[in-house]
């Protein structure tokens, strides 16, 4: 089903890393009737406000890229907030979409929905086969509920609501706050600030051995539009790059891109975290979609984005994090 270029499309969370990428991709492809609202314009925690928005705008297609996100510290300090706010946001958007007669809705989850010790690479059927990672279980439980809600509305009401689970994301409009950012944007900022200050070393926690998969946000955006046009199954679907890289290799690549000439020191007395997290995206690849942005190209684009937006003074140095764990 190819979307008409004048279709009414709502991108929830259009100001974030993923939502803004979806918005750019839709604009690039010539869609002319896009709706996006900032938090000040529409509080997604307010069911009445969401209902009024749906009634007024009457979107035909909805991308749910809005969520309350944060690292291990935020999850640990605000478990009730992370669970309640994410449940409320997605409940309002999914239930509101059914009530408003939305033709199709795509809900975006997270790879943290999988069990902590899931076999690698992680297949869709591994969901709910073991305990979650405790440091982000509140967020994960909310995302699992979103998947199940889409499935439930399909079964009870025949809604064409689908879910996609992206791997670790990076790209334009990312979060570079050292207290809460993920590993790639954190490394970009750390190496940049070390270069600017003339530091001789950058210290990272652990051995650098953990393997992680990274997907550029522009690739995820292309996948989301592809799925909106080509996928209508109840089973959620993984969206990944297909291969992974060690944190040590990623750090060396970013060091090269940033132009830091000092030494990378790995503090092996500190924990490494989960040894590997790789999604099995074979179902999506079999449909004909493939990522286009290789990691080096994507990191160069991300560094350019960081330079455009880095007007704040350097923050104090803190350990870089992988999956909310210091590295």
C-alpha cells in the first residue's frame, strides 16, 4: 500500500532523534500534509487533549515515536515516572488512534524489551522468554505493553496497528548530554572536548570488548515509511543494521573522525556490561529493506550535527555509558 502524497500523517515525537528523522524522510519523499506538535502545543499525557487533537486533525496514518527516555540514572530514580508516563503516552495515542479511525499506526519500541540473557542475535520470538535487564525494566515493560496493545486492538477491532523494534540509534538531533546520552553521542562529545582542551588521554570504562549494533536514524526513518507501506502483521518486527562492532572499535573510529591525537585509556577495573546486543533483522531484510548508512559515514554526519549544536560550555568529564552503564 503506497501512501498518497497528500495523506494526513501525524508524527508523534517529531522533535526527537527518531521522530525528526521520520519527519525529514516524509518531507524528502514529498508528503505535503504532515502534523507534529511540541510538548507545549500538545501534552501527550493528557487524554482529553490527545482526543481533541485527533478529532481536529483527523490523521490517517500515525508514527508513534514519542516516549519518556533516559539513562540508567533516570530509570533508577524515577521508575514510577518512566512506567506511568510511557504507558500514558502510548495508551492515549493508540486508543485515540482507534477512536479516531486512523487507517494505520506504527508503534516504535526498543531493543531493551528483550530478556537480559536472550540468545544472540535476538529474534522477535524471544520476547517474554526471560527476565529483563533490571536497570531499564520500567521503560521496557511500558514498551512491551505498547506492543501488546497494538496486537490487542488488531484482534478486537481489526486495527492495522503494527510495531517495530529498532536497535541502538544515533544521528542528527541526538542527545549529547554526558549524564544521560548513549554511547556514540557521549564518545563524540568526550573526544571533541578532549581535542579542544588539548588533553592527552580519554579514559573509558571497561575493556572495550562489548559488541553493539548501531543504526543511523535516517535508516530507521526509511524503514518506518517502508513498513507503513509494506507490513501489516501482528508480530512486531526488528529494525537493525545487521552487524555489530566492539565499543573499542567504535571509540577508535570516533577518535579518528573527531581528530583527537591523544591516547584512549581503558579502565578494565570497571564493568563492561552485557557482552553483546545484536538484533536479528532477517525478517525485515527478507521484505526487501536494507540500511544505507555505514557506521563511519553515519558518525561523520553525527559529528557535523554535534558541531552545529554544541554551543553549550563543556560539561565536567564523566564516564561514557553503554546501555546506561559506564564504560
